[in-house]
């Protein structure tokens, strides 16, 4: 392997970063579902979300990565942490972590996993390999053109949905309506 | 084979010097690491200088002298503070959540330092130029809210919890106003010849260069109002006076970092000043023209270019002259001999840096960085000025101002800016339906 | 080994499937409502990963726009879900999901 290909342009050490990030995501995911303290789970989920944003950057989707960091890690997780602080009581710490049907749950998840494995091994040749070599510098502009052009209706519906969610959350968390 | 490797390494290092991109865009890992190291070192020096400047300037505004004993005119005070903090006992409160207690300061420091990879000190002087530069900066600086909430929760005590909740509520509220002001500046970038705007930080400054006007003066007074909204929101975002109810000493006994001592507290302190420099960099890039020198179009021509390029060297020589002046005015007592020599030596170092910056080869390379740093330094001085001047806002007044004053103002400025930008084509379609 | 070194779309899909499975296990086996909601966020993230991976494969940005909408809807759903949780907690003083059984036969 010549030295200059190691110093070559564009994606640097893609397999290393992919395996490192996917390792972080999987370990974080396992920590989310197994920790007793919900604040630890929230911290692990923040790690998963940030690693996910890095994987979006690897997939050449910088705008989605930015939205993920701002909305998910910087917005939704703050909401989760606030609510955890409000409902965290000592009695919860003494209860069992997993419920009584945990074995059935594991069996169902294993069945689902088997289904995934079957789909991905049998249907492997329906994913053709175009190696896209263009590094998009105008990803944001393309997303904006599509979002305000072809998907304008969905955009307006999403804003209406957010309005409904705001009103719903405020009404449900109020003490006296 | 060994020579071949060295030769290729040297060629790899030198191949970047002739390109006109940032090292991240050019894919050159060595220079990326050099730039990251330079940003890290520069930021540390800036935080240390900010510590000294804050105490001295605040003291002079309050008609007193500030630290004068530790070094000549207190110049070694930040170093003494750092040594004291490193040597302090590391206390963890009983029944505190140890994992979260450890992670919280690192989260805040991570958020404060990661934003600096897209801050543009010059057209090629950034670590990288992301397509989503400003979005990345706003997003990563909102991660510090998580660190503050975790710090308050993990301390297992009343004052930090209330302080953390208030702090994070304030930061989240003013992020909305900041975002709207930023969007109205981004709208202005799309009014150049090619018709598409950009979110990349270097692209925003280049749009100001193309349109020939700093965005603070564009569509007067809309750019000014947007800048004002951002300037107020950024002070509230970094929990500084007059919005520092959550961490002021007289209110909540230092808020969310009450239970942190020693090195962990210094991490919060470092992160606070780095966040101040980061949001000032956003304000400078978006509205004040980034690395562009003042009056690029009005006072153009090679003589004015020459005069403006002398500013860095002259500034350092002026600082050196002030050092010598104060060294002469030191008391003529044997106890002060070392301090006088130290101050004179510091003046000599500054003078040498100034002379190096007058050399033409260095002059043309360093003036972008100098103008950017000078503008950010103006913002730092404004931060200290606000702290010495304004009384503190009460928390409900603070939240009311964020949601009921700045948010409608931001929306109004955004709509008016977009209308003003599209006014030619609106006019055209009115008269030629 | 060489097949593992070249990262194809299938790698991202398998990662998404693994995250999805972890989320499903979390939803099915945990008792704390907040953890269940966080596992739902894991599931939504896995779906987003699939969408963006396919958007990269086929070259347009449609998958990324769908992913942005999914993130927006996840925010709305988390807000409403946590509102319901707070209202429920105010009544029953517990966050155990097994206690939500008033309508059981």
C-alpha cells in the first residue's frame, strides 16, 4: 500500500470512524435500556444522539446532522431531563428495573431480529452500489429548495402539528384548567 | 525508503500552504491538528487575559485599583488563581450522583470548545468550513444547557438545583431570540449576485465583502435592530450580567456550580469565558464583517491598505509603550525592583511582537486575524462594561423580556428584512402583474 | 475481513436494525415510563438512520427531508407524552407503567 493513498483526499479512515461511532451508539443504546437511574439513561441517550449526528455527517447529510444536534440533543433531551427531575422519587429507586414479562419481550425482540437478518441476507442484491463521489457543498440549499417547494404542504402540516403539541402539553401539565 | 517517507511527509505538509481553502476542506490532517492546537492555545491565553482584564477594568470602573500585588499591576494574578484552583481539595457532596457530577463540567467545556472549529479568523484561517457553519455553532452551544442541568441535579442540594433550572430556562428562552436574529442576518446573505444564501461562516463574511456593506448597516435600521437583539440575547445566553441572577453571589450562592470546587469549578469558569468568546465571534461574523478591515470600499486603494495593515504592529507597540510608561512610574523602593524589571521585560516582549508584525511578509498574513480578534475584544470589553454598569434583572423580568419583547421584535425584523430584500421583485410584480 | 472494511449501505441498515431492536427491548421490558419514552426515541432514531442511508444511496434529498419531519414529530410526541406523564404522576405519585391499569378488565 503506497504511502500517498494513506494521505489521500476526501473521506479519511471511514471504516474506523464508522465502527467507532456504531460501537458508541450500540453501547449507549444498551446503557439506555438497562440503567436503573433515569438520569444515567438520559446521559447515554445524549451520547447516542450525538454519535448519530456524526454518522449523518458521514452520510453527507450535514443539515440533518445540525437539526439533530439542535432539536434532539439540545431540545428534547433538555425536556426529558427536566421531567426526570420533576418525577424522580425515592420510591422508584427501590422498585424492580424490569417488568414481569421481560422474557416474553426478549423472545419477541429476538423474533424481530431474526426477521431483520432474513431480510438483509436474502435481499442483499437489491441494494445496488452506486459509489457517489460528489461531496455536496450545497446540501442545505438543496434541502431548502425541496422543503419549500415540493414538500411545502407537509411543512405547513408539521408547523400545525407543533402548535397542537404545544397547546396539548401546556393544557395537560397545568394544575387547574 | 525512510527518505521517501520523509520527503512525502514534507510535501504533504507543504501542499496545503499553496491552497486557498481551510485545512478541513482541503482534507489535510496535519494542518487541521496544527489549527486545532493553535485555537486551543489562543483560547486559553484569551481566557487568562479575560480574567485579568475583567478584574482590572471592573475595578477601575468602580474607582479602585484591583489586583496590584501579585505581579506588576496584577499581571500574574490569573496564574496565581489557576495554581490555587489546581491545588484545592476536591470535594464531592455526600449522596451526590458521582457519574453525573463528573460528566457535567466536561459536557459544558465540550460544548464551549467544539464551536471553535468553524469560527473564521480569515478566509482560510478556520479549522474547517462546514456547509452548516452557523447552524452547527448554535446547536453545539445549546448543548451546554444539558451540562448545566446535570450539574445542578448531581449536586443534590437546593441552591444548585434552583440555580440550574433557572439558568437553563433562561438559556433556552434566549436561544429562540438569538435564532431569529441569526436567521434575519442569513436572509441578507442571499441578496448577492448569485442569488443563493449560505450558512457557512466564511461564506457569510464573503457575502458581506461582495455586497460591500457590513450587515449591521444593511437596510438601516433593520440590521442594527437584529444586531441589538442578538447582542442582548447573547449576554443572557452566557448567564452574564445583567442576566446573571442564576449565578450571582448575592442571590443563589453561585447557583449551579455551588458544590463544585477546585479544578471542576475552573472548568465551568473556562467554559463560561469560551462561550462568551464564541457568541461574540458569531456576532462579529454575522454583523460586523468578520475579518474585513473597516471601510474596505470607502477608503480603498493601496495607501489606505498600507495604513490599515500597520494597525496590528502599532497596537502592540502602543501596549509596549504603556508598559514602559508604567514601569517608569513604579515606586522607587527595593521591594518593587523585581516588579519593575518584570513589567519592563513584558513591555520588551510586546514591543518585539509589534516589530515583528510590522514586517511586510507578516503584515499581510496577520491582519485578518488581528481585525477579527480586535472586534471580538471590543465585545469582551462590552461584556465587562455591562457587568459594571447595569443592575441585575429579576428572574420573571428576564423571562418576560425574552419571550414578550425580544421574540416579537425578532419576528418583526425577520419579516421586514425579507420584505426589504425582496422589494425590487415585489415592486416589479406589482407594476407588471 | 475486506468485506467489513468497505462501508456499504448495508452496514448502516444493520446498525439501524440493531438500534431498533434495542429500542423495542426497552419498550417491552422496562417499567419506568420515562425510560420507555426514551426507548421510543431510540426507535425513531433508527428509522431516521435508515432514511438518511437510503437518501445517500439514491442521491436525492427526499430521505433527508423525511428524516427532518420525523425529528420534528418526535419532538412534538415527546412533549405531549411527557405532559401526559406529569399529569399522571400528579394523580398517582408513581412512574411505574404497570400501575396504569384502571381500564383493565
